């Protein structure tokens, strides 16, 4: 054993010359250190890096549907309209005391009477188009007859009168101008007879103003009063 040890010391003295064997000089043969096991190499293998966590997919917020552009509420269409030729009605001035309606007076003129009163046939009128689908009319009495015939509104001597109907007479031609709706939603109209606007004053008096010379001040609404009868 001593001989073997001497040979080991001699071999180690070679130092630099036998540098490759220096690792073997760590300890003599037969004196392995306690706890030595199988050689695992100078450096332990690095543990593989843990896989990076998979990022959760980013969920884009669902875009809410574009709000529909708000629409200005449209005004409802006025109730009613121009009565047909077989419909009787009262022609009532809007926004006047006692709700006056046009009526044929005993003297043959056209004036007004409180709408709440009942004067019978003298307040009931009908519109007769000058031709089918026309918007020019005769304003006839619906039930009142003189000599068995209705009479028509006309401009005569600067006033509104009830005279014998004549479809060719310009003074009897009636046109209507839509004037929107009243407070209850009923359609209203300006009434032009023979080129003159029919006006009703606050106290119920009827007058005429040349159409186009001034803004109309009176609106009328049609109040249904049944059927006309056998004539147009």
C-alpha cells in the first residue's frame, strides 16, 4: 500500500505536464469521499423552463347596435277632411265665442248663428265639386230649398248671400285652403268664395276680404250633419 501511495505522489508531481490528469488527483485511489455517488458531470442540466401561460384571448366588447337616429315626431294628420258631395255639414268658425256656424238668414244673406243652437235646415250645407275630383266647389244648402232647389253661397254686392245656384258663375266658386288642425285635432280650412276670404269676427259678424290681400284670420271646421238627400 505504501508503494502504491508513493507512486501516486510521484505522478501528481508532474503537475503541469500531466494537467489532464489533475482531476484524478483530487484524492487517492481507495479514499472516495463519503456520500459520493454516480458522476453527474460538472454542471447539472437546467430544468426546462415551464411553459409560459397561454394568454387568455382578449374578447373585444360586442359593439352595441348603433342607435337609430331619433326622428322628430311627425305631427299627426288632421282628422277628417273635405266632405264628399253626399255629406251634409255645419261650417263652424274656430276659436270664436259660441262656436258660430254659417247659416242662411231670413233675408237671404249668409251670417252666423251660435253653434249650440238648432236652427234646422238653414245651417246645413254641402260641397258640390264642379267636376268629378275637382277642388273647386259650389257651397249649397243641404236641406233648405227655394222653389224646390237648393241655393248657393255667392258674393253679391260685396256681401255673402244665398242665391240660385249657377256652376258657371265665378262669384259662386268656392276653394278651400288647408289650415292644419284645431285643438281637438280636427282639420281646419280657410274658405274662399268668388275670390274673397270669408271672415268671422269675434262677435260673429261675417265679412269678406279679397283673397291674397291679407292673411286669412278665420279657420273653419266641418261638423258632420248626416246625408244631403236626393240632389247634388
